[in-house]
């Protein structure tokens, strides 16, 4: 009797908790039952680099397991991704020809339109997203037309070297129509040019592509985490950096303003980039807007995990899946990730 009394007193005493969350963590089955976030192949968008040529599968040194593909090997890679249930890819072109205005981005026989046609031919259900930016196509590596004396677009009252906003909007619209004609399902403007969503929406609509959607890189930061990508896409800026158009990592209110503008201009989906260092921005965007959200786990995030794993400091599958889970938990409906194929394999055990 005495013992029983003591036990029930203990149960309600402040020293022993009445609520015990650990009860639901006791076995893997219980944990599975109460799990809030579950990754599936539908969450992933697989970024791929494509260049002219044949039978090319050139490893990218700073991104283990990632390659520059020619169109033929790209199609094989995409069939593989499709067989794993990955619904979408985003394409980055590495053209042979670069010039001051990035003309090859608007060439119907350029590398990305050619790749899109081949993908749509071989795997028609695969959603093809075209990253819409000029940095891979310009010889100076900036994301549009640069104010240069002697050039047709030269504007004397703007500083030399300044990225010309509105001239760039015109060529963004033009190139987007070319990519849509080739069969792109989604145009994803990534240059942080003011008015890019509206300009592309307008150009698509007047050319009969009102059914093609826009995934805007709405809050894209001037990030050091893009380092490996610039090797992969052979697109580092030849002078200066991108902080006159990409956002300052210190700013959050400004991100919400950028997002509001893109929503007003007709964006169908909103992206934050990079992902892990900007989960607060992603969560704020999720809380304020109802449009589908995406986050881009960028090249540097991928490279960091690989580098640590190669040193034996981190368990790659565990940490990669933990990162992807965190990005989804913070509010991403879709994650652009170089881990797409690996993640599906790891999830399938
Ligand atoms: C611009 C673009 C970049 C990335 C995606 N689109 C590079 C940049 O803005 O410098 C980076 C993606 C990554 O780091 O994985 N076309």
C-alpha cells in the first residue's frame, strides 16, 4: 500500500514529467507513424549540364558524381532519372559560342533547345525546366547585357560595366520563347533582373505560350555557395561579381519585396536560392504566399557534404537526406538538388 501511494505521488510530482514525448520515439515503427515530413521522388528536380558534342560525360571535379553531358548521354541520364520516379529536370547549357549579348541562348538550334527536343522525344512525360539566364552565354559571364561604349545598347548616363536591365529583359523574353518552342514546360528566370517575370510572361503570352509556366528564382542571393557551379557551367564573371543584381545575404525584408514583385508579375512558382543557409527566407515565403515553393540546394551545399564525407567526417546519405528533409520542413514543395538520383536510391534503401 505504502509503495503504491509513493509511486502515484511520483507520477504527479514536478520532478517526473507527465508528458513523455520519448514514448513515441521508442521504436522505428512508432517513429514512422508520427513522422511529419516524408521525402518522395516527387519532391526532386534534377539539375543537369549539357554541352555540344557526342558521347561526352565529363566529370565535374568540384561536384563528385555530376557531369557535363552531350545531348545523347544526357538523354540516357534522364531515362535513368525517370525510371527512379524523378518528375523534372532543370537544364543549364554550356555553348561553344559566347559573345557580349549571349546570342546563343536565343538560337533555336542552340544547345538547350536541341537538348529539350531530344528529351521530349525520348521521355515525353519528363518536365523540362529551362534555367533562363545569360551568364553561361556571355563572354563576360554576367547575366545580361553590359553597358559598353560602342555597343548598340550603350547608355552614356549609366556607368560602364553596369548590367543594363531593360535591354536584358528584351533578350530574356526572346530566348524564353525559343526555349518554349523547343518544348520547355517551365521557364525559370535566374538572373535577378528587375521585371524579368513580367517580361517573360508577356513574351510567352503574345507568342501563344500562355500554357507555359514560370518558376521564378524570386529570392536569389549573391552567394559564395555557387562556386562549384561556375566551374561546372564554365560561367564565372570575368570582372566584378553579381552583387549588383543578386541579393545581399544580409537581407530578409528585401526578399519578401522581391517575391511580392514576382507574384504581381505572374510567377507560377517561387524559388529561394541557396537552400540551407536561407531556410528562414523559405519559411517566411511559405507563410506569406500560397504559390508552390521551390528551394535550390546549390552546388556548394552539395560539394560541402561530399568533401566532408570523402574525409570520413560525415555520413553522406544520412546528412544529405537530413538536409533535404530540413528544406522540405522549412516549406519547400520542390527541391532542386544534385542529390536527386542518389536520394531516391537511399530512400528506397
Ligand atoms: C545562373 C545560375 C547560377 C546557378 C543556377 N543558375 C549561378 C550563379 O548565379 O552564379 C547556381 C546553381 C548552383 O550553384 O548549383 N544561371
